[in-house]
């Protein structure tokens, strides 16, 4: 179990919190921000995660990783002076990279869910393949047309599948 403290609960902190809170191998030990109405603070309270304005009270708890999303050098310097030697700090460019990766993953997931919702509404045969022509998905109309259930077709090459017109 990895214990993580998040410092900075704005857009980046709230996005990271949302992602990490769902992980079974992660415990969020706290979320710190000077703004008590920051998005991440509100979310942390909804998730019953400790929140506060002073990072020092949270550093007393055993923490494996501190993620500093404030972008402030003085916060980073203060952390370096006060954290336990075995605690790692992710900050600066690394934290920004992590935030961007989380943001991209969230956007990609939302896009996939949107596309899946659209495909579910189509009343024609829909076949989705990977770059090599392997069947990733087909709907019930494709099952009727090709006489294969989706589970049987999954992973097979689309063109060798026995089709009625062969």
C-alpha cells in the first residue's frame, strides 16, 4: 500500500485525487491547500480524506510519496527540510508531467465512453477492428448479419471470418 500526500488541491490536485482515490493499492493520507474551497479539498472531504491548510501536520503521518502540485519553490524547499528521509517528493516538472498524463488519460476515457454510447445507438452492423484487422467489438446487428456471436468473433481477423457472401 502506497501512502500519498497531495499538496495543492486546484485543478491538477483534484484530477490526481480523483484518479488515485480509485486505486486499491493507494491510500491518500491527506490533501493540503491554503484555499479551503479548492476543488480537491471539496472532493477529499466527500471521499472522507483528511484535509488541511498546513502541510506540517500531515508530514507527521507515515507517507511514502508527497506530490507537490503548487509549483512553488518555497513549498518544495520546506518539504525537503521536513520530510522523513524515506519519503519521496514529486514536484515541479515531474508533477506537471503527471498532471498532463492524468488529464490526457481522463480525456481519452471520456472520449471512449462517448464513442461507445454513440455506437450503442446505431441500428446497423458495427464492427470495430484493431490496426491489424483483429475484431475488437461488434454489435448485435453484426451478430445477426455474420451469424457469429461477439464473444466468438473477438480477436479473430475480420476478413477470414466466414461471411454469407463468400
